C-alpha cells in the first residue's frame, strides 16, 4: 500500500489524543541548577531532555526545556565552557506545549513546524501532566499497521 492508498488510515492519528501515548512522569530541574546537575539527571534517567521550572506562587512554572541538542550546540559554540554554568543560560525559553486532548496529528504538526522533538503536555489549569516525544509518536503510529504504512512511500511497496 502506498501513500495514496493509505490516506484514509491517517484518520487514526487525527483522532488519537496525545494523552494516550505521552509519558506521564516528566523530569524537571530548577532554573538555578547547573548544567552539570541537569546532565546528571539526564544521564541517570536515560533522558534526552529535562523541563526547566521556576518556583511560583501556585507551584512550579515551566519556563524552558533543555535537550541534548541544546547542550551540544552551546558547548560547541563556546570559547570557554564550565559545567557550573546555570541551566537558565543554556535552555530554550520558547516552550511550545500541547494539551492532553490534542491529537497525535496536532503534535506532529507542532513538532514539524517548529523543528522540535518534544512537547510538554499542559492541561487547562496550566499544570504539566506529561510530555510527548517523537518516539511516543512513532509508537502511536506503529500501533496501527495501516497508519504506519500510510507514510511509506509507494516506491517501497513490495509486490508478491
């Protein structure tokens, strides 16, 4: 089945909410923590990112995200780098998020449009309830073989 034949199967990702595939436990770090302490969190938990929070009046407020890519880019750009640098100097502050009832298709669109691979999932009260990553989306798409094959180019079809 090629792209044209599989278009109807894409409806699956248009109805599946991100809450079905998001990771509910999100590791966070405080805005004043050092890059070294955040890297330890990432290493010990086998993570590619950590959401950065600042203590606010109503609890922790998400203020950014740090990814492996951010760390590599900043170290590569720096003439001098110290592991004691505060994470706030390295994190991405334009935190793009999604709501739990948005669809997998919505998440794909946000990720593709913003060239990102992770979206914190924020409920209507502003509380972070999870994170959805490109790996979670791949899992969602691959659970329905018809959905997965809808994205396989026609030239990869195998005829019997």
